[in-house]
C-alpha cells in the first residue's frame, strides 16, 4: 500500500478546519502535512485504503510462512495499526510519546480514493537518525537525556501492556528544548490480543530487533525487548556506529550478531565514555531478557546517577 498523493489544496478541501497546510513528507504508508487548527500547529496524516482491494495476495514480510493472507486481513491489519496508534496517543499522558490532535481517525472518499486521516502533535525538531548522520556522535549529556526519555516512553507503553517493537533513530525526535519523543506506535504489540500473536515478529526494522524477536519467541516478550532496542540506539548515539550492522554483511550474519555474537564495548570506540554509561549500554544489549534491567525505573535511576557525576 502506497502513501497517498495529495496536494496542500486537496488537504484543505478534505479537512476544512485545517489552514496553513504544508507538505512535510512521506513515510511508510502515510503522507504527512503540517496544519493549523484553531491557531495550533498539528501534523495531519493520510493513508490510502483504495488499492488494498485491487492488490494481488502477497506476503506482508518474508518471515510470514503463510504467503496467501486474504486481502481482508491486510485491510484489517492496516486499520488495526492506525486504531492502535491513535488509542495509544490518546491514553498515554507523557511528553515522551506523541499526543493525539483534535481530529481523530476519520474516513473519507475523495477523488475516487478511500482515505483515512487523523491529526497529532507536531514535533518541531530533528529525528535522531538525521542528528547522528550529521554530528556522528551526540554529547554524553544528550545521550543520557535520550536514554531517560525513551525509557520513560517504553514504561508508559508497558503500563498499558504494549511493546513498541520498532524503537530506532528514525522513530525518535529531538524537540527544540533538547528532550526526546518516541514516534510511530502503530506497530506496538498488545500482549492481551491473541490475534496478533502470529504477526509479532513480522514487523519492525531488521537491524533494530531483539534476539527474542528474531527467534520468534512470543512467550515472555515484554518491555525488555524494547530496552534492547534502546541499547542499540544509545550505542549508535555515543559511538556513531551500529553495534551489530556494518555495510556488506548479509542478513544471516546480522541475525547471528544480534542473537549470539559479542558486542565491542562502546568505551573502546569512545574512550571518554564513563564506565558506568558503558555498563548500562552493555547490560541493555544482553542477549537474554532477564540479564537486562528488571524495570524501566531502575534503568532511569542509573542514568540519572551517571548524569549527576558528569561535569
């Protein structure tokens, strides 16, 4: 399913309450615009449901064994993700997760298209992927703030029995005030929903997956899987390098690196890294969930302690 092609003028026609509409970009299956509603700036996101019925059956990802999923299942999956994203934005009261805007999930038929759209808080800042590519490394104090904020987001998701599954630099934005926010909760996994069991490991970004995701292990999956992904993100933030992926390796090597291979300590790549922060990152990257932090609060407490001794 492609992100819909829409002009700024068409967005104003579809949503008359929006003014000062400006194209932001396309990501995944969504087309995103900024807009003003009652004088406040929001993001408005569009999905095109038109062509789902016209597409031939195909695997959603290579790891799905059943490659003849009914098209209705694809439609329901798209809608379920959108509903989940909106529900999480509405339920989680933390600045480390994006908030829902004044327009909830809305369906409209426009110009022979079946569209779904909704609004959310517009984050004024850069994504972490862009920051790392531009600056190579971020400061130690910024890295600690990153860890605290994303751990807080993971905790808030876990409070409602959700696991994000796709914590990565492109899904993390830095606000103008230097704090961080986790985006794209549409892939979040509800541990109480048995219907999602089979699809658990079929989504996400391959270089940002925990060992248990790659092993297709659902039992015991919890917030500690997200903490592993946070470990990858922090490793990248302080070293400028991914702990498991280098250009030229194939998918089998990548999986082996994540599941079993020893990670080079980040302090070897950045000698000024405090040993306490090095230990935190290495613990987050433990292959077994029980070796990571038992609670997000305990992780946050350790990060605060590191911040207090930094000059």
